[in-house]
């Protein structure tokens, strides 16, 4: 069974850093796109950063210069290094991946990890 497992959320003061990790576990798939979204209560889920199918990293304007997405293909893992965190970065962060399995593409979401930035 394929699933996305996230880790690394928590509570940090403004200006601090956190690193999120997401592993695509299971077998029999390849990764097309993978990245991070976030959602605050009462708001729509929004893109934070992701790798496109061509390997390009895209970022939301609000995190450019502060967040860095990276990946380890051998481990099917994507990371999100978050620096200079602001209270407005507080949200549940979700890993997302489009995986190719048995001739079809499937969209997966992780369970979410809470990031709270105190002022």
C-alpha cells in the first residue's frame, strides 16, 4: 500500500527554523510530482513548494527566499527547510504526490503536520 508519511512539524518562535520530511512508502510506483501544501482553518489549501514532473522547484511567493524544497530520489523523500519563519506560516502542512502506478497516475496526500510559529 502506498502512503505519504510526514514528520518534522512543531512549535517554533518567529525567526526560527523547521524541517519537514515526507516519505512515499510502498512499492511499484514512480514519482511524477511531489511537494508541500498548507492549510489554515477557514482557508483554502495552498501550494507552498513542489517539484514539477520536469524536476523544477516551484514556490509560493510568500515563502520564496525563506523556504527550500529538496529531495532524495533514492529514498522517495522530499524535504522542506523552512527558515525565518513568521506567525503567518502557521498552518497544517500536507505532503502531496502524484505517483505513477500500473499505467495510471494517482494523487496522494499525507495526513498533515502542524506548524505553529509564535510571535
